[in-house]
C-alpha cells in the first residue's frame, strides 16, 4: 500500500526499518570484509604451499632424464602440471594434450620464471567465482615447470554459505523487530506522558525542549485569552445590567409623573414640580445615552475597526489650556451652587487629538471634582509641560477622597464608591470610564492620588505632539 504524502507513520515501523537496514548493511560489509581478508590470507598460504611443491618438483626433474615420463607417473591430486620449453611450447600438461595447448611464452609466471628463475601469478578461473593460482620454476635444462590449482574466491565463498547468510538475514529481521518494538515503547511512553493541558509539561528528552516549551507557552496564552474572554463577557453582562437599571429609574420617574398629570390626579399647583421632574429625568436619560454612545465609539476605536480614527472626526492641534478654561467657565454656575471654588492655571500648550473628546475628558474630571467636593471646597486645574516633553493635565480637589480599595475600580463603567450618595448627586456613572478611554484614544497615561477626607488628584499626561 502506497502511503499518501502527509500521512502519519508508525515510530516502531520506522525504527524497525532503520534497524533492519543498519544491521543488514553492517552484516553485509562485515561479511564481505571478512571474506576478502580470509581470501587474501588463504590464497597467500596456497601460493606458499604451491611454490614449495613447485620447487620440490623442479629439483626432482633436474635429476631425471625424461621429464614427461616422470611427471606422468606422479599423483598430485587437483594440482595441474605443465612443462614449457624456452620458446613457450608446451611439451607436457597433466590435464590436456600438449599439442592442443597454445604457446605459453607470454604467461606472466612463465615470463618471470625464464628471466628470474621463478614466477607467481593468479587469474580468474574458467569456473565462476574461482581463482587459478600459478607457480613456475626454471629447470637446469632451461625449461619451466608450472603448477596451478583452482581455489574459491569471495563470490564462491559467499554462494557456498548462501543458506547461512539467509538464516542470518532472517535472524537480523527478527531481532530488529523485537528491539524496535521495545525501543519505540521505551522512547514513546515518556512522550505520551506529556500533558499539554497542564501548562507545566517537562520534556523527557533534550530535543523536545522547544516543543514542550512552545506547548506550555500556548497553554498560558490560551488560558489568558480565555480569561480575557470571560472578563469581557462578565463586563458586557454587568454593563447591560447597569444600563438597564440606570435607564429604568428615570423612565419610571417620567412615566409616573406623566401619568399623574394625564389622569388629572396631580393638583394644579403640583404640575410644575412634576414637569420639572420629567425635565430633569429626561436630561439624565439624554446624558446617559450620550455617554453610552461615546463609550461605544471609543470601544470601536480601541479595537481598531475600519475607520476607527474617523469616528470622532480628524485629529487636530488643540490648545489644552483654552479647552480647560472653556470647561471651567461652563461649570462655574454648578460650582457656585455647590459652594465650590474652581480655578484654572498653567501654560498654553498644544495636544494632538480630537477637540470634542478632549473637552469631554476635562469636563468629566472637573464635574467629578465638583460633585464629590464639600461646601467651601476647592478645585484646581493645571495645564503644564511634562518631564518627557508632553503635556500634563492635573485636576485636584479637596473633596471626600476615594478609599484605597476602590482606587483601581473608579474608572470602571457605572462603578460608584457610594452608590446611594452618587445617585443623589446625579451623573451617569460613566464619567471616569470616558476619561479612561479618551486618554487611551490619545495615547495618554492616567495617574490617581487620593486620600479619604483630604481630596483627589487625577493627572493625565499626553505624549509630545
């Protein structure tokens, strides 16, 4: 069966194949090397033995008168004897008629024997896989006597042991299968014990460190993402519940007052009071809806949606001190009604951003400072350069202050330190949330300092234009 590209393979199968290939390769190489070494040593011994017999036979022939007759009477087993004249003519051969053999004057061992007294050579035999060994000696008569014998070469040696080699191959395959199964189980088990869902997995092998580290990182990222999603879902549910609650209160008040006027239950002298309540609650509804829409736009801008930078119009250079003075001027009547003194000081400095959002940011800070102050209190607004070349807006009051436990939560939507007191004072509960998101929209940082019964200071630091 052909394995499709990208399909998974078994580790034990791959280890089995690798072991079989490796063991077979080693066995083949070792067998061939051993055979070559054995053949070299064996042929060297055969040459030496054949040379000794050749010298002995040469000595015997030097003493004889009729060499062919002496040679024909010898019993040399599988050794072939050939007698060659100085001109290369064969005068005797133990295996073939001499007159049928070609001239041997060009044979290497014969040439060496004629010139040096003795010669030796080996050539491939007519029988496949065998080698013919030759030893020659020059006689006193000038003739050369040559002995030759056929001996098995490497190929013949291997074919002789073909059954043994087949059994060895089967044994190698069996051993490789058993070893691969045990090794794969031993190697794979620690990998299978890695728990990617724990987030603290430990690599059983050094090579797996990058993978396990990445799994742990992805687990942490996933858990953080799930926490963020859960927090966002909780925030949406809480926001929806708060919006519903905040809308119900003025709507119920408007509905009740209008019903009393419609049904003629309200006395004529009380109608202006009911109308004033309807007007105040309608303004509160309008402010709440306006703040919710502003926060929705800021959320879209922070998410970086398409056209997010155009939700509030194009950016421009805004004089923050002039904006602060405009806000203080508008809130002066409210401050006087609350018996709070509000002032603005500083240096004329430019901030790059949206004029309406910056106005709302300053307005919400000042409005909170007035609302949570006490009669005879003060509100100070400063616009000054920051240490890093940016612009710093600081709004400080001498009001009731914020408990330390609530300081991290006051910028959340609808969060109130004292819910009853806050509703009595008016407001939507979204002012500081708008401040937080408007500051983020302009890349600004917010710092809060507050002590109960001593006052609060909120500093917004804008980056250099």
